[in-house]
């Protein structure tokens, strides 16, 4: 029975993430990225997206943005001089 509850929590988490999906251009604005960055990541296969059946519109969830940043972005620390 505990497994059923865990599965329900995971499904709720996934649904909450999907309900926050946005088009790539909005992701660029929210993240402060140059226009077209998110779409370039999608086209290169580095960022996942959602596409509903019969639609050409691509949508990105916060989880997909987090995965992209975690796997593909480099963080540089300023040197302490």
C-alpha cells in the first residue's frame, strides 16, 4: 500500500511541474538567456520538451530547465585575488 501512495505523490509532482510549462521564448526571458537559447537546446537534443498530439507547439517544464542547467551549463567562480 505504501508503494501506491508513493506513486500518487510522484504523479502529483509530475503534474504540478507540467502545469507550469511554458514556451521556449518565455523560458529565455525568465532565465535571462539570449533569445533562442532554449529552442537551440531543444533542437540539439540537450533539453526535453512536451508536445501535445496534433500540435506543433513545444512546451518546457521547470524540471526540464533544471535538467538542462545541471547537465549542460558550466558555472565559473570568479578568482579571489
